């Protein structure tokens, strides 16, 4: 079996919504068995996140209200790619904006598809060390609070199901193999 | 700082799209500073995934075409919760449908938010052992192929950035702490 055995030919693509964060398309596809089906597709420009470690073996998390969940959750600093922006530049920018931290020794931890069933979003993952700290520069509609947590504690919070954000879990679990 | 410092009051919620897989709402919210903003919210009924291990220390992956990405990727068996369905029942059902495998010794690996910035989707994670194997029972518009991979190889594929699905990375990284 190769790629073409599963290929879905797009017959029609209808733009349902064009937003600030995402677009929604309703695609009509021809399946491998010749039947017609629809695919609901969220188009997203991609995002970055960064696990920043202090010299004191802490990881920098941010506590942020998520309207989707109607509650605050803990995540690592993250944000959308701006148009044409290189992922590493976005990671440095988001870390500075959300925490005031200038990072150093940035390393890639790969990239992930967060929900490939309906979204094309890719998140590029980075780690870094904290170099220096200045003031936060949040977006106008962004409210969050940096929280410094010992890395070992954060790892336990992932294993014990106290941190639920997927990108945050992955970065912490991957870093645990390297530090 | 507590929860209410960040709370976003919903002023209006407009249904943009009602689909098979997801709904899209455009919410108008009042921010903590009194300003008005909008939130683009994907509503999803939640999903499950299951990392099934064979007695031969293999993990069962599925190779599946994802229209969102226009390519096939490797994931663990997964699928949407049906209305009112208990996550563990859904995990057993999806594993059987997508691979023909009846699992045993199911254990929870917690739950994750995959993209809390715009989606309320929760995925419940499970591991299990392979008990017996029968025929696959795929949905009419579902085409995929089970792939058995040594667990150590799958772990290397996560670390070396060859498996990119977030839920799959998390289950493999978490299982690596237990087996």
C-alpha cells in the first residue's frame, strides 16, 4: 500500500469563515473507493512554543485564561506565527512578550500536529535557557501570569495529570530525556 | 491573582457553522480590562486514543491519510466520542474498529487539551495490551492501515521527529516511563 491508495481528491473547497485566528473550509472530497464525502478543515497559520529553563532548574509556565475551556490553565509560553515569520524568531518573540525573558541556547524539540483530523495547525517546539529578564509586552487582549515551577515538579504534574496542555506535556517529557 | 482576574464574560455567542465533526462559534467577550474582543471557538465533542502493546513489545500504529495535511501520517488508534459515550468504552470501540484488536488491561494516561487557544477538544489517553485480533470495522469514509512498530523504535521516532502527531507522542513518551 502506498500514499495514493488513500489519497482524497478535493472536488470543491468552500470557505465558511475567515477569522483572525483561523479559517474554516468545508471541502468535498472523492475517497479512494470513489464515494463522495466532506471534510471540515480548520486552517491555522501555525504556532510556536518554548520551554525556558532557569539556572535554578525551574521551567517558566504561564497561567492563562482560555475562553474555550472557561478556566485558567498552565502552559509554556506560545503563540501564533506571524505571516512569513521564521518559527525560531517567533519563539524568541513570544517568550519575550509573554514573560519578559530573553532566552539563549535555543534548541528545536521538533514539531507536532495537534489535531490532524480537522486542523492543519503545526506547532514548532523549542527549549532554551533564561538569559535575562525585562518587562512583559502582552497583546492588547492577552492576560497571563508567568509561573516558575521546578522542572521535577512540572514533570510530576504531567505524569499525575495536573498539566493538560498537549504542547506543554510534550516539551516537558522530551526535555526530561535530555536534562 | 485568582481566576476572576482573567475571567472573560461572554457578551454574545454566534454559531457560524454546525458540522459533523465540529461547530464554529464566534464569541464576543468582555475582557478583564473592560474592553471588548472576539474569540473564534471550535466546539468538538472530545476524543479518545489508545496505545496498544503486543506481547512482543510492539506498539500498534495506524497509517492514515489526513486531508488537513494532504498526506498520510502515523498515529495511534483514535476517534471521536459518540454522544453520551464513556471515554474508556470509546477507546475499546475505536481500537477494535481501526485495527481489529480487542484490548485488555486498559489504563488511563490522563487527558489533554490539544489547542486551547481556539478549540475545546479534550482527548482521553489510554494504554492497553493486545488480547486478541479479528477483522477491522472501519467507518464508511475511513481508510487506514495498522502498522506494528517495536516500542523502542517508536520512541526513537518521537525523539528524532519522525512521528508528529501530538497525542501519539504523549502516549509513547508517557509509556516509556512505565514499561
